[in-house]
């Protein structure tokens, strides 16, 4: 366990996910470091190759976080597994991330689809994997052209 991890305890995968998006939006490197699992960490950023290993994943996030200029994130959970399911102490969240360049009301957002996998450790829930990708078409195009999409906006699972 890393030193920064011991200062944070995420009781649920939802708390860990909230911390992830807070760290992303605030550019909080310490929180991002505390959030990552102790081992078996991987990440795929949009249009990139997989990054394997806690150290390399955190290096990639460090580069991203220092270059951000207060983006606004609007994550919506599309699907969430049950914590502690038959696979073990894991939780899987599929998320639609709407990302805006700033906090202005009229700013356009970009849609990114992500899968976040969390694992329960002795020090609470931690992120084990983040895989994000750009959808093959805009949300409006999907609604108009894809018969598999049956709703106009992602539904948040409670």
C-alpha cells in the first residue's frame, strides 16, 4: 500500500468512482494516486494503446491532470454490477462521460464511453481499470440511426 492511499478510504465503489471524477475534474494528482489499486492496474485512454502497471498508469494520469484547464465532467452510470458479486470483490461500472472544456452553460460536451473496474482491498475500494473510448458516432446520430438505442439519454442506475 502506498503512503497516499492510507489517507483515503472509499467505502463503496460509488465513492471510489466519485473520487475518480473529482480527481479528474480538479486535476488532483494525489487523489488519483490514492484511488488506484495496489497492483494489476491498467488503463486505455481514448485512441491509445493499453497501459499496464500501476506506475505507468499513474504517469499517464499525471501528464493528463497537469495539462487540464478545469474541465467539467458529467458522468452518467449506464450499468453497474453488484459489489462483491460471484466474480469476487469487484464492481464494474459502464459510464457515459460528457466532458466540457469549461463550466459555462452553453459549452458543448464531448461524449466518451468508459468502463471502470473497482476492486475491494484492505484499504477500501480502488480503481483497477479504466477503459475509455470515443463512440463511433455522435449521440444524436446514434439516436437517429441505431435501432438498438431505445432511449434518448443514458439512464442512471440507482
